[in-house]
C-alpha cells in the first residue's frame, strides 16, 4: 500500500521527472538524510490486518502464524548461512550479489512462509527483500521479471535490461535495522508520547514502521529473540510448542 511514482504531462506534451509526495514531516522521499538509506521507499500507508483471514485449509492461506514474523531455531539451522549472506549484501546495498533465485523461492513462492525462511521474516518486519528495486523512471530492477509490458521500461522486460547499478528506489525496505524509516507515512500521530513499538525511531510520535528494539527482537539472529517453540505456517506446533498447548 505504497504511494509510488508520480509524474505529469504538461500542455506541451512533455513528461515531468518522477517525484514523490511527502508526509507531514517532509520525509516522503528524503534519501541518505538523517541516517536513511540511499535508496528511498517513498510513502507508506496502512496495510490490511492479517488476523481476519480465517484458518488454513486446502484452498485458503489463512492467518499468519509465528513463522511469518519471528525467527526460530529451524529457520537458522536450515537457512542461517543464506540469511547471513543476504543480510550482508543487502545492508551494504550490494544488489549485484543478491541471490535472486533464492529470493524467488523464499519470498515469491512462499506466501505464508511454509518454507520457514528467515528472509521472509526480514521482509515482514519492513526491512526489505531486494525484490522491489526500481530505477529512476519506475522500471523494476529485477532479473526475475520477464514481462515486456512493464510501464516505464521502454518496451523491455526488466530481466533483459537488469543492471543493479540502476537501482534508485527500494520500495519494501521501509525501515533500517536501526529504526530509521526510509519511507514517509501518511498516518496521524499515535499520541503525545508516541508508541513503545516505535521506540528508537527518529519520529516515534508518528505512526510508521517498527522501531529499532522491536526490529532487533524479530529479525536479528544475534541480539534478537529466536523461538524454540512456535506454530508453523499451517498452525501446527513445532519445537517445544506442543508442551504449552491445551
């Protein structure tokens, strides 16, 4: 639910440069400022709640369970090396060394995190996936996208013109691991004292992405909370979870 790219055609038929609207604090498109990443995520709006989707069955994805938002022992045992490599490359904006085929498996083909991937947790926390890079014109910078009808790509499929050096926007990396948001927020204030969930943010009095303390607990395998008991993507107990269920 992001406000993405805006441009206009004037009376002479000339198309403007791509631009982004700002939020109440003027942070809609403000890269490399105040600790933000050099690749902005533009403006972020509220997403639909995930607690109203019914139970998992053969035809319905159902609610999100623990594996969507929390790291657990099996994730790190099975994919710890891949997660470390992903985080190192991604946090350094080294897009050329992202394993896009791995990301396709862990994100695009893994909508409820049935794979139990830590990269999925990273994405869910708002820290980004590497799959929503765009160039200055709004064309995807993505070697997996073979659609030649993508807007702003000059009639080319993004996969055919893929160049990680062309990346300008990183749309789902709405917050850095240090809690500094890369996206503007159109939400109102939480209240005079802000929200504890956004503690450590540069603008905790505003609604927006999670704060540094919560981000660390969710997605950091070193200083965070790694579950030894959890429900998998089908709602089944794993680890020691069965010991706590009635």
